[in-house]
C-alpha cells in the first residue's frame, strides 16, 4: 500500500470520526454506537482506528508544511 492511499484512507476515517463527534455535540446522537452498539468490540475497533488515523495524520500535517519550504 503506498503512502498516498494510506493518507486518503486515514483522512476518510478521521472525517467520519469528526462527523460522529459533530452529531454527538449537536444532537446527542452517536452514529458509531447506533450502527455497531455501545462500546461493543466492533465499535471500539472503529474508535481505535479513527484515533490511530488521527495520530498518523499528524505526520501528513508535517509533510504538507515541509512541502511549502522547498
């Protein structure tokens, strides 16, 4: 898997996580919990993947800043 594909996959998962947090904040509706159950193994995996992708995208932020310095 190349880096660009991983970047887009991580970005999509983080966007899904952001939408879920927006739904929680505005409407008290947890989409992940609704789809997979409250804190079931599958829901925890989704939360963990979103968190890992968020951490990974920190490196993307650094790479984008580094591109501007060339």
